[in-house]
């Protein structure tokens, strides 16, 4: 089997792992083993399923510092966020362990007094999970934990750049699960495609381009599919929003983890003439600490690859050449090893410019203006994505109007666009998502299907 390599983004000479590159034939073999394992797992008691997830949660918790160091090393996530991600993984496992005991159906009135009419949920079979590198532990877990809790077997195809974390996660889960109930297929697009071609259900998170392809293939096969994809998320700043705290909140959401979150703020739409806000925003971005992600004081680490860093820096330079004003940053930090750049704030009048339309997936934020709330909402909605948005105001009526008008799956008031609660449904509108929501109670709906069962006590 050939292999893939994952290098540390802050030290590209540091080979974190060399992992097998699964071919289509390798994935097909894993699928048959997983499908076989599903038979017994789908009939396991809720005690057994919940017990396995609970034990995995404890193992994860005990290994918090080792796992967070691995996340820092492999994907360059600042250590405070990496530690929080492991804690979130623990909480996700515990939450879905408890969900294994939730009702799995309902009873309806039968068509005579003695007929029992029931609706029961059951697992799909072998579920394929295809995940990105930016939340290497939380995303695989928020998919795998419910899939397993509701009786599916799982194959995880992690992003190449997050192979080491995925393999370590597999160690922590597999020791509590029957053989082949949870498998990992490391590799690239070939492994992902083969999984979509053979699984009974697919959950994907990643870019819009790949997600659309995955959705098309899954729909062709007639299997359940959900795709969580990119964003171009806006925060609206109303005239009554206090400049410094608002700027600090948005700067962290735009630039934290070098802007590599699907919910990162990519546009700030400032309502009214607010030079004070632009100044406060630039000051808040300038104050962020950029550097070695293992330093607890650092908020902005490297970009995942040199290509990603160059793409983000080029987006800023192109906008500047086309009339935008770069208020701060945007340069490659070539004096350092690793794929660093200074976070960039770009003031632009034109909402249709690519920097205000496309997902840069880097520490780059466009600053736009609007005359009033309706204009700000129109601008926020004038992108193909619809993942998250927020509004900063102390006026309740304005907040409610914004919540009503913003065409996104997640809307926040006086909070940053980033931040997700695993016990609430998660997903976007338009090009950001396809298929049912994930997380929270929505997960049971996705990872199971219903059967309607009618039982009569009267023999014909
Ligand atoms: P990506 O689309 O390049 O890769 C995602 C996964 O798909 C990887 O495992 C990759 O190997 C696999 N893949 C690639 N080609 C494939 C194919 N043809 N068939 C099947 N699988 C294939 O995304 P990425 O660079 O890893 O992650 C960044 C993207 O993820 C951003 O667009 C970001 O917005 C998005 N993201 C979205 C969410 C969300 O919940 N909406 C969360 C995190 C990241």
C-alpha cells in the first residue's frame, strides 16, 4: 500500500505521521468487515453501546494533554483551543452515550382497539464519515458518537493533514468496541470516493466543491447523505454597539486559529459612519498574538499548508490591487519556519468583490459599510453561503429584525459567528449545507430510519 504524509504546519520538516493511503479495494474490504460487524452491534443493548462511549470518554479525558499536544503539532491549532477541543470530544461522547437510552420510536393509535401501531428507528448499517482537518477530533466525534450510539458501524476517512489525530482517536475508541465496528481508512480522494460508493449512509464535512460531488454520488446511490461545507460569515455592527468589546469579539472570531473555522467571521458590515469601529477593529487584530501554537498566549497559529497561506496572502494582494484598502496585515511571515501570515483587515466598498464572496479560509476579514439594517442584511445575505451570522446591538427590535432577515443556519446576537453547541442542531443554508442537520437530537434522525410496524392481537 502506498502512503500519505502529514507534516506539522509550524515546522514543515516535522513529519507527524506516514499513514497508509487506502485504495478503492482496501476501502471495499473495510466496508465488508464493517457491514458484517454491524449485525451484532445493531442488536447490542443500549447499556453496551453507551458503556463503550462512556469508556472512550474517560480514556480521552485522561489523555487530554497528550491529545491536545498532537492536535497542536499536526494541525497548528493554538493549544488553548486544542485543549478545549478534546474537552468537547469528551462531552460529545458522554452526551451521545446518554442518547443511546432515549426512546427510539413512538406508539400511535391502531385502527382498532387491539392493534399496536409502532414507529421504530433503526440503524442504517455501515456509515461513512469524511472529515476535514480543522477540527480533527471534534468533527469525527460529533459524527461517530451518534452513529455508534444508534447502532451503526463506522468507517472514518479523515483529511490527509489530520491522519495522526484520527489514528490516535481510533485507538481510544476501538479498545471498547467490538472488532471492525469503528475503522479508519486513511488516504486521499480515492479512499473518500470509494467510501461514498460503498457505505449505507454518508456524513461529510469539508469544502463546497467536494461536498457537492459527495452529495451527487450519494443521491445517485439513493443513500442518506449530509454535507456540511464552507461559509462566508458576516457580523453586523449596529451604531449602538460599543466599539472595543465588539471589535475584540469579532477579531477573535475572524482570526483565531488563523481564520480556519467554517464559522469564522469573514466580513464585518458596519452600519453608519463609524471610523471609531474600524480603528478599534484594527487595534484588536493588531493585539492578537501570532506565533507558535504550543505557546498558551498565542491566538493565531500557522495556516495548514504553504498553498493555503499563499492563497490567503494572494487574496489580500489582489483585493489591494483592485482598489481595496488594506488597513492591516496580509503579509507572509517568511522570517519564520511554517506557514504564517499576519492577519489582514481589508476595507472594501464592493460587496461583490471575491474577497467578500468566496471563502478564503485564512486570517482575512473584509470591512464593509451599510447605511441601515436592511442594507446590512441584504449585504450579509448576498453570498452563495449561509452558515453563520451575527449582529451586535443592544436594541431588541433591531436584534429580532436581524435574526428574522439573516439567511443562515446559525444566527447569534452579541456573540461571535464562531462557537457551536454539540447538543443543538448544526448546519447552514444555501451552499453551506446539504441534507439534514447534524448534532443534538437531529443526529438520531440522520443516523437511523423509521419502520412502521403494525401488530394485531387478533388472529385472522
Ligand atoms: P476538503 O473538501 O478538501 O476535504 C474534506 C475531506 O474530503 C477530506 O477528508 C478529503 O480527503 C476528502 N475528499 C477530497 N476529495 C474527495 C472526493 N472526491 N470524494 C470524497 N472525499 C474527498 O476540505 P478541507 O480542506 O479538509 O477542510 C476545509 C473546508 O471544510 C472548508 O471549506 C471549511 O469551511 C469546511 N468545513 C466546514 C464545516 C462545517 O461544519 N460546515 C466544518 C469544518 C470545516
